[in-house]
């Protein structure tokens, strides 16, 4: 048996042994490199740690120094505060001592004054207060009188050419009308024909016209009574035509009443158109407004014809607007329509200002005119020039002497109350209500009331009158202080 060289098991393992050695050698080299790098990284980390430690120590040292400096400053501030507190305590003690000395001095002085004057401290204080109040009142009266004088001069200068001029340039005939119309008959026999058989004619007349027909013992006279002046005028025309024709029966009454109603309607339209021309108000007004405006010719308020009052107010408002440099046409239009609600108050609930404003709004009037109508009695705050001038013109027309009448009882009560208000003041000797209650003349005792006191009485009486009484226009309060020296030669 032949065995060949290099063919045994040991020869086959030699290449594997050489490869493992190379790998181990390579691993050893790598481990060495890693160890070297690790040592270098450790050295660098140590250096960085030393650097960070040094920086932290520097920062800590700096903060420690800053804290120490702050503590020194706070300690110094605390010393100053304590020194100030000590000084304040010393000054407070000094003030307390001075206050005690002052109170003691005041007490001694009060005692000396009480012994010298014979008055107690309370009595002296009351006397001083009375003197101070009197002095303050006198000074206030002087100041108020000076302010009033300046305001009066300025107001007279500006208003003289506006209101006085407007009123002087206007004159309107006033008629007195009531809720009853007296109709004259041609003969006494006509009463029986008006009443008819068993009263059928008078019942038919009242049913058709809505007006009460009063037939009494007055010779050849009957009365027509109704709160609505337009219905009363329609009934008057109906009765007039029936009497002229002589044929009086229910069917004829209805026919004549319908014709009279149309005639009154036409009269109202003509009156409204004439009012627009007289007041110089431009066109564009709704026909229903024109008719309603014309119907006010048959209505009165406090004895003043309403349509005449509206025309007078329109003229006054236009004059004042022209004097003030305001466009007069819208102002005249507002003043002409401001009482139009009085023609509707028996049909619609509410004040005539609110009813008239709503009626004008529904018939195409401008917001300025509607606002002026609503605000002319102060129910709405006036916000436009038209509203203010309408309010002023209404007051001027209704408040001027002779424009309106009032009942005798109300008039007498107002005059009596005027005198009572003035007579209640101290120092008043006599009081007279003059010029139909438009002036109150107060006579004072000169030994009790001086000139400033007279001014105070006049102002106080005027204030009480304006607060307690209702009256048209203005009431002048005149206080008369008269001194007389009498000697007798013998």
C-alpha cells in the first residue's frame, strides 16, 4: 500500500489555520485603534470638563459678588428708611405737642370771649353762621343780578327784531264760538213744522244729522248743539234750506242733509286751499290733509278759531325763520299743520299732537314736518329748527293778550293764588295782581327788606308761580321798595 505525500488530514487543515490567524490579527489591530481613540476621547472630555468647571466657578463667583453688593445696598436703604421713620416719629410727636398747645389756647380764648361777650360757644357759632349765610346770600344776589342784566341785554338785543317785530306785523280777527249754534226762524209757527206730527220731523233730523235740535220758549229761535263743529254746520245749512223751502219731512231731511254735507265738504276744501295760499305754503299736500285743514275753520280752542290760530302761527314762524336765516317754507308748513290733529281727536284716541303727527305721516309729509307736529307741546323733545320755531310760534299765537279766553272761575282762582304766593314772603306789605293777571306788583316794607332782598323776593315769587300755576304767556313780578321821609312845617 502506497501513501501519497500531502494527502492526509493534517495537510487539509493548514489553509483554515492561516485564515483564522489573519482574522485574529485584524481584530487585534482594530481593538488597538479603538483603545487609542477611546483614550484620546477621554483626554478631550477631561479637558472640556475642566474648562466648564472653570467657567461655572467664574459665574458663581460673579453672582456671589453681585449678591453681596445688593445686600450692602439693601442694608443702606434700610438704614435710611429707619432714619426717616425716626424723623417722622419726632415730627409727629412735635405736632401732637403743638396741637395740644393750640387746643388749650383755643379753649382759653373761647372762655375769654364767652366772658367778654356774654355768649356761649354754640350761640356764637350760630351767630357766625347766620352772618356768613347773609353775606353769601347778598353776594350771590349781586352776582345773579349782574348775570341776569347781561343775559337780559343780550336777549333783548337778539329777540327784539324777531319776536316783537313778527307780532307787531300780524293782526288776526278772533271770533268767539261755542258748541251751540243759534238759528233764527222767520216765524214762531215754523217750530211746529220742524217738530212735525208727534215729533217725527225732529227725531228724523237728529237721527240724520247727529245734532241735537233744542226748541224752547225763546221766540223764533232754535238751537243746534253738537261737539263736532262740522256736523253742526252741516245741520245748520240743512235746517236753513228746509226752512226756506218749507217742505219738512223725513225723506226731504235726508236729501237736503246729503246736499248740505257735500257743500260743507267743498267749503272745507276751499278753506284749506285758501289757507295754503295765505300761509304761502307750496303745493304737494295730500287732498285729505287739505280737507282736514279746512275743516278746522269750524273748530275753536279756548275761544280761538283753530284755523285762524294755525295761519297766525304760520306767519309768525315764517317771520322768525326769515329773521334767523332759516328756509321759511318748511317752518311755515310745520306751523300750519301743527294742530291738525284737533280735527281728529273725537275720532282717534290720543293727544292731538300725536294724532296729527301720525295723520301727517300717513299722508306723505316729510319727517321734519311730522317731528315738528309731534313736538310742539313738548311730548317729544324738539330736535330740529322747524320744531323749535313751531313751538315758539304756537306759544306766541296762543299766549298773546286777547287770543284766548278762560272761564271766570279759573281766572279768579289764578289771580287769588298769585297774590297768596307773593304775600307769603317775609317783609311784604301789599300785593296787587294787575293787567288781567299778567303782572304781580309786590310792595315791601323798606325797613325790613333792602334792595338785594327785593331782588331775592322777585326771583323767588317768579319761580313759585312758574312751578305752581298754568298760564299763557308770561307773568311779570315787580317788587317795589319805597322809602318816604315826611316832615311837617308849622
